[in-house]
C-alpha cells in the first residue's frame, strides 16, 4: 500500500477517578473513556528513502520533532519491525491541542495502525496496543477505540457497551493545563467523593443515557476548576442551555456537554461562543457525538 488516509478520533472521559499515587510517580486510575467523532486527518505516503517526514497545517503544533508522538510512533514501528523504507505524514489538526482529549495520542495510534497496514506487518490491534504503552498511556485506548474501562495507569482496558446516541458540545478555552501540573496538585486525601465508576458501567450496560449523564464526574476538576474559573462558567452555561450534564475531560481544559438533540447543542454552542467573546475569550467550539467503533 503506497498511500493511506486515516481519521484519528479524540476521546473524552465520561468518568475519571484517581485511586492512589504509585511509588514510581505514576497514578493508578479508574476511568471510563469514550471515542468521539471529532478527528484529526492524517495522510501517509510511502517513501523509498528511510526518512520520516512530518508536516502539519498548524505551525504551533510540531515543536521538537523528536518528542512529537507521531514521529516517535513512526520511529518505533520502523525500528521494531526493521522497516527500511520511510514515510511522509501530512496532518490536518482539528482536535484542540493540549485539551485533555488525547489529540497527540490518537495521532500516534493512527500512525501505528497505518504503518501496520502500509508495510503489511499483519499485527493485531492487541499487539499494537502492547507496543504503544511505551509511548503513552492513552495510546492503547486510541488504537482500540469505542467505549472502555481503563485501569492501572490507563493501559488496562476492558471494552464496554457504547452509550446511546447523543450530541456533544465541546468547548476548549484558550488555556494550557499540563497533566503533570494537575497530578502534582491533586490532593486525594481531601477529596469529598469519588466518581461512581461501577454505576457508570451499569448505566452503559443498560443503555441509559440519563444514568450515564448523572454519573459524569472527574476528580481532576478539583484542581483545574479552582485555578481556572472559566471552566466552571462554561459548565454552568452548558447546563443552563439544555445539557443533561457537563464535565471537564482528562486534566482539562476542554469541557463537554451531553445533549439529547443536536439543535439544542448547536444553539448552546452559539450562545457560549458569543458570551465568551464578549469577555475577550476565543474558545474552540465543536458540536459532535459519541463514536461507536461498530457504526
């Protein structure tokens, strides 16, 4: 295969709990992850020379190439499977950057999937997921996709039933929230409550959208919301404009609201965008939905 195109879909956390800090500095988590139909577009072109060439439509995205997850994923595949030829990768970035939506991880996942197909390696998704852990804890889920319970540091995955169809409004304010910064400030012994992960799993199994929305909770909000009140404001605006519930994804700062009707999500998007702009805040606003791998 000389040329391939892939859609690298973002994720949200329907529920996110941090159980404890591990001796190696990582944290043990228990969370429900969900793929959404907001995606980056990647085009892969086989090269005769051994080079990895990466270009992107966003000037601010690439940074240090050696630390870019797409580049690292391609390099890993080339080295591990003795691929002599190179690859040119063109990225159209649609997922907000540093948003708590696994944008870099899903691009790396797409790169591993594409190179497996392009060079006829014959690897299963499970084998690719095992290789991906060394690059980042979210990448195995991005390879798997759909709906899953994630445990350990996020790499232990159990597939769950997909949620019922709904519209999602996703708003990313123009702030940067490093995941490490949030974890360092997370005070587990002071948390008043933890998300009902088992109840969320039950609601998914019962195909109960209301039950899913009621159990949306993220312990990371205890850190990020206190530092950035705009996150709280956006959640309130979503719920005040028809959302069944609203939650920050990952360590933030993206917030998503769940709506029964797309028209309501789009009306809320206009209202929130205009309201934030009057305050001098230019947020990235997207209306999308859950993505079921079987759809």
